[in-house]
C-alpha cells in the first residue's frame, strides 16, 4: 500500500547508496530518509550487474548537488522519489532516467522510463549485453520460492 505525501523538492546531502535503486540521505535539517528511486528497478546485489548498478549511481551522485522529488511512501516505509542531480549551475537531470538509459535499471511500471529502457536494450547498454537478463522482480520471486 502506498502512502501518498505532498510532493516536495528536498535538497539532500550525506548520501549513501545501498544499491542501484535505494539510497539513504539527510535533508538540510538533518532528517534522515531511506529512498527507493521511483519508477525503476535495479538488479539486486547478488544479481549480475548488481554491483555495477550501485557503482553507477554512486558515480552519478559523487560531488554533485542533489534534489530529491518525493511523492509517496511504499509498503516498507521508504520514501519514493526521483533524484535530480546538478549537471550545471542551472540544470538538473533526472538520475532515475539515466540509470535506466545506461542499462543499470529496468523501467518499473507501465509509465516512467520505457523509452530509456528501449534505448538501452537497442544499444545493449549495461545489463542488456546479457542474452536474457533476469529482472529483479523475477529474481526476488525465484529467491523467495527457493526458501519455501
């Protein structure tokens, strides 16, 4: 169940990448957030390209000002958001979209970043060099089933 919150733009700092689609950060007041990047699904840590996905997100964030656009909380209490990173002093780019375009995350859901995923697949970028990559959601289902 999603808990919707008023959309907010928050300047964040002290960012730690958990994986390719989850970060921990603090806002200007020191309030801590666990953020699940919205509309993308990155490989799990144990999956092929899991490490590369996290490293790609870390490299995007390194040394840049970041604004987090929040709009909901997921069933685990994580804030769902879109990371906008400073490219120039007047231009911020959607880092969620970049992760998909570079092939280090899937488009997640019917809307979002389907065009960026199509480009990544076409160009065999990132995880799309694999013949038949397993989506993170299928991987999690398989892992869960093997524990039953």
